[in-house]
């Protein structure tokens, strides 16, 4: 019995281990010099847009929404084809989430659906760069022009991707990253926020650290004493430790290699699946250079569930990304209805993520393609549910 091939997996080298060990031996465990250095290195991937490192990708979204000032009475537009955190962190601040459907080819937020969803209460529109393919950020900006709403990019899948040659991190007012082990680089747990407006980044940094105000010039009672710090707005502890920032810096040195490996694997999948009936390969716009976090295929003719089960039984760790976010019981209980986002829901019914990570070998990939072909041949067509 061969081991299960996961759908995603980190790549950690001896250099990464040495970077972590060196940080552990330093005078700092949490906030120290590696944090500033990691943030500076990250900005090398965002076109120079400044970043704040945080505890994870969910914290990055929470921090970004808090920096945008959202609260009760505000609306945040989110695509359903995402992990729950894109929506739940807005709800945590008291906002109402409005789901807008995705585009048929890339499964990223559809600007026309956003235009229909925006109201006078819309404060943030969150585009998810699904599978690492950038959303159509310029078109989304066009829709938001004059509304006062901010554009947020949930770039948990897309660090290093480009849009019309411009890097992710420089496209939206706020961009959030995740460094979870399955993502394109890892700090174990970790994330970051990039912000075009320095005032937004300052608010993000403050929320990350309990809302503490240490600058005397900004304090209400600056003559309290040398120890004094104040909270003006509530924040939380979402700091990313020095030890993990050291890992992030070491990982960032290989991000270009990771992206090249993912591109190479995607090309091989594209070729291997070109003539396989019953599957549709992921789409890609001419203006995008995706970061390929996922390789999401569509399994046609109602065969997805059976193909998933058969591939799992064959030791291939395929995954489904994602159940439409508004289908989660917590949203269903709030009155959100199935059928409201037909493109995302139709995609979900057929979606399957094949294993994709830099350490995947050509032999592994052949195993995946063979198992997919066998599962398709063995399964029966069913009418769509
Ligand atoms: C992974 C992910 C997140 C959350 O990131 P964590 O680091 O796991 O908290 C948010 N949005 C999307 C689209 C993700 O894939």
C-alpha cells in the first residue's frame, strides 16, 4: 500500500530548519528583528506595497476588515467560492455579508454580480484569487469607483501571481495572505496584510497588537509616565513570532522556485488531461500569470462524488475546494439560500482539486492521471443533482 498523496504539502529544507534554529537561539522569540525583515522581504513580492505579518490568514482578514473600519450596519461583498474565513471575519466585526457570484472561467468574483450586489452600505468588496488566479481587479475597481467601498484581495492562494504584469499585493486597497502549510509558502501558521494606504496599514498594525498606542504624540494622557500605553480602539493579539518570520524569510527565497514548479506541474496536467473525456481543465485568462495553489478540474456528468471516492480509495488525496460559503449551516440558519449563486454552485457540484505541490514528482503525477482515468471509466454518469 503506497502512502496517500495529499492535495497540497509544504516544502521544508535544511536551510529553513537552520533559519528557525538561529531565531530560537537569538534574544527574541516573538516580536523582534525577523518580523521587520520578513515584512520587508514580503514587500519585494507586492511591488513594494508595505506588509504587516500576522498570526494566520484568518487573522489577516480580520485585521484588514478592522483596518477598513467595518462594523454593524456595514455590508461586505464576498464570493461563495472560498474558505469560510473570508466571510466569517467580517461577520465577527458585526458586518452583513452579501454573496456575489463568480465568473464561469476563473471562479473569481464576477464584476457584474458585484455591481448588482453593491448598496450604499457596502464598505468592502473582497475578491478571492481562487486557485491562485487573480480576480479581474481592474474591472472590480471600475465597479467600485465612486461608491467609497474598498477593494480587498484575499490572496491566500496567489502570492507571487501577476495581473497584467502587476504583482498581487499591489492590486487592491488591502491584500491578505495565508502561510498555512498547504499554501504556496509556509510559516506553519502565519499570514500578512498589505495595504496601499499607509494609514490603513497603521490601523492594521495597531489592531494586530491589542490596539496599543505607544507614540506619545498620539496619546490622550502623554504625561502619565514612561511606562504608559493606551488603547483607543479594541484590538487583538495577532502577532507572528520572530521564529516563524525567520522561517518565512527562508521560504520566500524559494518562492520563485515554488511558483515555477507549480507552473510546470500544471502544464503537465493540462497536457495529460487534454484528451480525457469527462473532465474540464482549469481556465486561465491571457492577462493572468496565476500562482496555481490548486489544480481545480470539473468532473462532468454527475461523476464527481464517485470519482472522489474512487481516487481516495486509490490513495490519491483529492480535495473539494470549496462548498459554497453561503451553504454552511451557520449562513443557512441566517436565511441565506441555495440557488443564489448558480455559477459557484454549479462549479462546486463538479469541482475536484488534484494533488499539486512543489515536491510532487512526475511519477506521482502519472499515478494521479492514471487513477483519474480509471475512476472515470469505472463510474456511472448521473443527472446533476
Ligand atoms: C487558507 C485560506 C484562508 C485562511 O487562512 P489560514 O491561514 O488558514 O487562517 C482564507 N481564505 C482563503 C481563500 C484560504 O484559502
